[in-house]
C-alpha cells in the first residue's frame, strides 16, 4: 500500500530570496506591481512543481502571501485601521502591500489612489 505524503506549507521567499527583492523593489518604486505579481506567480508555480516532483501527494493550496499572512487575513475580514484609508472592499496588490511596515507613514495618502480590482 503506497504512503500518502503531505506538506503543510512551503517557504515562499524563493531559493534566492526572489520575493524579498521583488518586494523591496516594489516598495521603493524601482519596479511596478506587475513585476511583483509575476515573481509571485513564478514562485508559486516553481514551489508546486518541486513538491510534485519530490512525490508529495497532498500539496497545499493558498499558502502563499506576498508579505504577511496575518495582514492578508486582516484585509479579508476588514480589520485594517482607518488611518490607512482602507475602504473595506477588494483591492490591488499595491493597495494591500501599502499596509506593510515601510508604508505606515504614507498609508492613508497613498491608499486612496488605488483602484479596486
């Protein structure tokens, strides 16, 4: 009888810290959101393929976060402080990532100019 192998999650940063560098470039304005989103897509695809190639039979889904899984959940339930200008409805990756630690002082002013997707 074959043994099922499960994974509870996979490191999302990338083997060469690709996500870290993509986030820093996005936050500093050196790269647009499209570059960050493409890095995220590539990492998710590579992580899934690696786990599959290693014989993992139960690969988790929805375990990726661009920055902070607690922030993702806070956005999902609408628990973002008013100072950030969050409107309580959907949003782009840029809007979500503006709530990161480097953006606290600029959050309210910059969050207003985002379009809802």
